[in-house]
C-alpha cells in the first residue's frame, strides 16, 4: 500500500471501530486526556510510543488495547 502511514489513539474504541483506522491504540483514559493524565509525562510517553510503534506494522492492524487508565 502506498501513501502516508497513519495511526490513531483513542479513549473510545466504540467510535473508532466503525471508521476502521489502519492502526489504532485504545486506552481507558478520560476524554480530553487521550495520551495520558495531565502532568504525567511517563504515561503520556508510554501511550505515544506504543501508538507510534504501530507505524512499523503493515496495515490493517486490529485495535491495540493499552493497559492505561485514569487512576
């Protein structure tokens, strides 16, 4: 496949699935904090790193559930 590789991270997999993103990560984080809790740079880096790592895979890739939550 040619073109620009894309990926998505979301807290709402139910909304993302119908759009069939080529690569996506799903977290249980709060709306508005898709990459992680405010001021939690370690969590934000984990989510972003996992999401960008999907770019190394050929699409389509099933939505990847990350073990990240707002607690």
